[in-house]
C-alpha cells in the first residue's frame, strides 16, 4: 500500500513563510534606523498595530509594501524583490563564480526575451567588476547601449555607443570580436540618432546626417565581416542599416518620400515567403516596415496614401514580429497601428472601431511590462478597443 504525504510541501511552505518574515523584520529594522524612530512610531507611520507589523504568512498587503517603500525611500520593486528573494540554499549553484562570458550570455538571453531592464542590470553589475577583459567589457557596453536603445533611453544609448567609438578611434579593433563590437557601436549610434529625429525635429538635418554617416560606416564593416565567414547576425544588421539609411535620406531631403517608400516596398517583395529567410534577415525586413511607417507618417500629406502604405507595412511587420516573437518590433507595430487609427479617426471625424482578440491583449500587456514608455499607448489601445474571442 502506497502512503502519500504532504509533509514535504508543508515544510517548504513554512520555510518560505519564515524566510519572508525574517526579511520583513530586517526591512523594518532598516526603516527604524533610517528614520531614527521607535517601532511604535514606525507602526503609526505605516498605519499598523505595532504588534501586527509582521503577518504570520510573511506576505504583507500591497498598501503596507507601498508605505514601507516610502519610509525607506526605496522603490516598491526593490522591497518586493528583497522580500521574495529565495533563500541562498534554494538558488541554483549559489557559489559558482559567474564569468564575463556567462553574464554576456545571460544579457543576450534577456535581450531575446525582450527583458531589457534585466539586460541593463546584468551588464551594469558585471561592468562594475574588475575581472573582465577589455574585449568583454567593450562587448558588454555594446549590449548595454542596445538595451537602452530598445527602451528609448536614447541619451544613454548614444553616450555609450559614442564612448565605444572613441575607444576604437584611439585603439582600432584587432580581433573579429572587437570588429563586430565596433560595427555594433556604429549601428547603435546611427539608429539612436535616427530615432532622435522624431523627438527633436528641429535637429532633423544634423541628426539625420550624423545617423547616415554612422549607419553607412556600420554597413561597410558588416559587409567586410561577412566576407570572412557566414554570420547571420552581421548580415541582418547590414540589411537593417540599408533600410534605416533610406529613412534618414528622406528625412534630410536627399530622397523623395515616395521614392524611399518604393525602395522599402521593393525590398519586401523578396520576403513574400517568410519561411525561406533566416531569423536575422527576416528581422531586418521587419524593421524596414517600421521605417516605411515613419516615412509615411512624417512626409505624406494625402491621408488615403498614408493609410494604404501603413496598412501594408504594419501587416507585414506584425507577421514578422509574431514569427520571431520579437518584442521591440511588436511594440513598434502596436504603436504604429494605434497611430494609424488615430490619424484615420481624426481625418474622417468618425469613431472607427478597433477590434482586438485575447491574444492581442496578452501581447499588448507583455509589451507594457517590457517597455515603460509604451504603457500609456497600451492603455489607450485597450480602452478604445473592442475585445472579441
């Protein structure tokens, strides 16, 4: 006869609760020391009974966590992270030393999952340590710049990429890894300045010219690296540079808007069958769609023409972002679709219905969590849309 027991889960449950209670007590102790007050005074500030500051489950209510964070001058997230951090004995390989390569792989995994704030935490933490080689340090800085760029923290992205370029001007790259990092720094500097054009329209011409120069230099390096060996990531970066250069050419007036849109549409003709392209090349054409939307929004006066171009570009970008599970592209697609809807509503004067399904809600919610600047847009989409099964 088999005997079943709940003893192990109960032990784990009690251990977890005890761990949280001890952590909460530690935070209360910090708060008392920080505010130079008594436990009774702290309880009054938190709106709690002094004898019931720590619940038996170790799980405080949300309002308590918010008040405690305010008293400590911490963020709510920092308090939650500390309370729910697992005990050292529950962590995977707690004593295993993490190398720079390990942190770089971890940051790249976070990037693939669209968790760019985690990328920043990982790269920043590792860059603060001493046992990192110069080449790995430069690679981590490129990853950090890319994360800031994805989060639209453009000042930070441009500062890091320019610092990397200054490094390579003083000491030209000698290895393939450094040449790849150099190309990435040029690519990010160009892309960041391209994005800044939409935020600082008065500087469009100077930003566009600078972006064009960096993107062209990145393209040259990528083509050179591709001659040595097959490198899908580098080839995808090269294709993305070409599309971004078309947008900047239109912005600075060296290419007419319809000509630029024609070039981007011609590029999309090559990927009617998305199954024949590697992920990196396919991603680059997804970004071509976003560049096409940017051109249409900024340079087309005819509303019908604008809507037709944006419909083509957003549909294809949506297809590619779903195939690749690409969160940065997905965020841009939702933003462009919503902007297109706002333009159509404003130009016609009619309330045009927005229809989304449960899967769209899931993806919009995921994008809101990954990209803080998208939260307002995400809420506007959800509040204006009709959700169907």
